[in-house]
């Protein structure tokens, strides 16, 4: 009981050290929000325009997390090697910008005490050893530290999966644009616009590529960056084909049409392979659920009859 009270006191001390800066930041953000509203009211009264309708209302929690991450970055508590690793990880997951890094670090800092407290709170219900009551908050804090990385990786997998689904449709649309006489830059930009309602993730990749083509003159470098950004085999094949057509001067339409046919055939082969695995995957459920029922139906009457004959004898 004494150790339990001591742990509660230690947790309250550390919690207060964490909550006091958060409260100060919340008050500071609230004052900034009030000041922003006053400025918007002044601009509206002078110019007669309401900018609040077009401005996105940021959630206070979002602002708080970003502010905490910004303070940690400014304090220099994280070394350059770790920051570069965080930046590269976010860049691989298509989160480019300093504000994403601030949110990422802020989420890590907030989840460490929260997950530690949750693990410590439930450890007294599920764990009986006193040593595990001390280890549980540490494990929870580690989980809270790694949780943003896990979430971002899962988002990245789902994002790339959606991008891969929309590649054949984007290729067909790119072929139509090329047949219509549009240049490659205009065709990619048009595909990014038309694919927004069909597959927003694929449209986003083509939009990023079109913006990079407006900045970088070397088209092969842009295609290489697109392949490295997605790390998808279909996108790599498309970029290699486009780079070769630019280098050799061959027909882009024919290359894209051939690639579209090959990608759809490969998708069909993958679907057939998955369908061929179904009988093997269904074997264990059939053994566990269907076979005992069949044995009961077939052998049950015979077993009951044998017991009745044994009782009569």
C-alpha cells in the first residue's frame, strides 16, 4: 500500500511538471486565437470581406501539439542525427514540411506520459507482481514513443495500396490525353485533376509529379523521384518507360498502352493466384467447424443406439 501511494505521488509530481507547460501553452494559444478573431473582425469591417469562411479552422489540440513540437525543436534537446532520421521517415511517408515534424515530435512527447499512465493504471488489475507495476509504465512509455511511427507506417501502407489500385485507370487516362495531342506535362496535370474523384491518392502522386516538372527541367530526374517516393513496381515501370521514350524519342502513347495492358494482366494473375489459395486456406476452418458436425450427424445415432442396446442388456 505504501509503495502504491508513493507511485501515485511520483506520478502526480511528474504529471504536474508536464501539465503546467501545457496549460501555459493553451492559455497562450487562446490569446492568439482571440487576437486573430479581432483582426479578422477589423478586416471584415474595413474591407467588407469575410475570410473566416475560406480559412480552415484548426483544432486547438492540433495547434497545441504543433506548438509543443516547435518548442522541443527550438530547445535543441533532439540531436541533428535523430531529427534527420525523423525527417527522412516522414518524407518517405509523403509528409513533407516542418509542421509535420513538429506534430510528430509533439505526439511522441504527449503519448509518452499518457501511455505510461494507462499501463500503470491497468497493471494493478491484471498484474500481481510489484516489480511488474514498475515495469508496466516504462513499457507503456516505450509504446507511446513508438506509436506515431507505427501509425504513420500503417497509413503509408494503406496510401500506397490505394495508389497502386488507381495506376491502371491513370495510365488509360494518360493514353487518352496523349492521343488527344497534349504534351506530357499537360497530360500528367490533367490526369491529376480528373483522378481526384476516382482515386485521390493516385491523383496526389501525379499532382506532385506535375509540380516537380514545372520546377525541374530534367524529366528523367522527375520520374526517378516519383519512383523513389512511391517504391511501387508499377510506378517504377511507368517511369522507366517514360524516361526511355524521352531519351530515345519513341512514341509515348504506344509505350503507355502496352504498359497498361501488362499491368492489368499482372493484376489478373495476382487475383487468380489469390483465388487458387482459397481451398488451402479453407481447409483448417472446415476441419475445425464442419468436420465435427458431420461426425456428430453420422456417428451420433449409431452411438446412441449402441448405448441403448447396452442398457437393455
